[in-house]
C-alpha cells in the first residue's frame, strides 16, 4: 500500500500527501526508457535483427553459388577454427586492432577532457573551437577520410608546406618520426569531436555549489578537479569511454581488420562463412572489453541521484 506523509500546509496546518509507492519510481524509469529507446528498439528489430541472425547462421556454413542459387552446407565451427588457426592474417589483425584501440582511446579521452575543461573557462574564441572540434563529425565519414588518406594523409593535405619544412629542419632521419607524431595528433583531433561536446555538457552540469564548498575548504584547483569534477562527471566519462571504444573498433579507415573481413567475404573467393566467423569473433572480443569496462565502472562511477 502507498504510504502517507504529513507536511505543513501554507497556513501552518497539517495536510496529508500520499507518497509514491515503492515501485512507482522504477516503473517511471521503465516508461522513460521505452519512450527514448523505443524507436531504436523498433528499428533494431525491423532492420538489424534478421541480418544479425542470418550472419550468425552463415558463420556456421559454407556457401556456394551456382546459377543464381545459393547453397548452404553446414560445417559447424570449422569457419571459426580456420579463422583462428588456419588464416594467416586474422589473428595478427585482431591483436593489432585491440592494441591500437587500447592505446588510442585513453589519449582521445584525455585530450577531449583537457579541451573541454579549457573551453569551459570561457576563453577567447571558445565558440570557434567548439565548431572546429565538431567539424570532423560533420564531414568525417569513412569515404571522406579514405579519400584524404589515399591522397597522402590528412597532415599532407592540410599542412604540406609545414611537413616539408620539418624535413628541411630536422633532416630525413628524424622527420619520419615527427611526421608520425603529427599525423597521430591530427587523427586524435579528428576523432575527439563528440567526446569534447559530451564532456562540456557534463562539466556544465556540475553544480557551482560543489566548487564553492571546495573553495571554502581551501582545496587547490587540482584537488577540486580530482575530488569534485571527476566524480561528478564520471557517468559522462563512462559514456565517452564506451563511445570511443566502439568508434575506434568500427573505424574502417584506421582499422585494417574490418577491411580484411570485408575482403574475405566479398573478395575473389566469396568466403562469406569465414568472413561471418571473423566478424562474430571480433564482436565477442569487443563485447568482452566493454563488459570489463562496465564491471570496473560499477565501483568507480558516481551517480549523484542514487548516493
């Protein structure tokens, strides 16, 4: 049964207000989830559920094409065995993809957080830099990036004279390392647009009262950042981490594994079964990494509305 709470009325008298039932808040959260996630659920069920199930079925079969007909031959886990132990490139590409992603994601997160903190200070041309960081999101499709990299790399197109000056200054021995660093920074900037905006929304959501209390207690700027800012934006930090991991794992420009899977399935051999097995193995690896992140976040993410 619903409980009753006695509160003071406007004239000083007592009035009885019926409190929410224990499960009312939970049901309201469910309704909110269905409202905001319902369209995605419908879209997934209509457009993606069947292709995913079909790709899983194909990964356990061998397909042969003849006279515009497709013949399925069940081979069990043979495709998975071939992907892991027979194919000469899948395992190396998989390890390379995981290592590069694990290295790049913390750099992208740190760069995005620093950029968001600086822009929150209200420095000159903050609006310009917000647009600059979000510009890659608008034009940074895989096709555009492929064309840029195919034409000599992003840094070569944007700052060709600068790179030629580097070669003339430090010499041909050191210049390639400087070029790699510059290109890495350019790609990091290119991949940080959404993250910067998410961090900005989280930083502006922190109550100024927390900073006022920290200032009264004599906390330094660094202590305030560690003890106030980071805990308050930890849910946003988790969101940025998940987004960055998925974005890097699915980036067809910088991830050779995705191109290799596509080549295996749609190349001259049309080995769709092997390509499907590779894709599902890659999905399992990504899922395990995300699961580890979620398990770690359960102990370190602070939700102000629940604690």
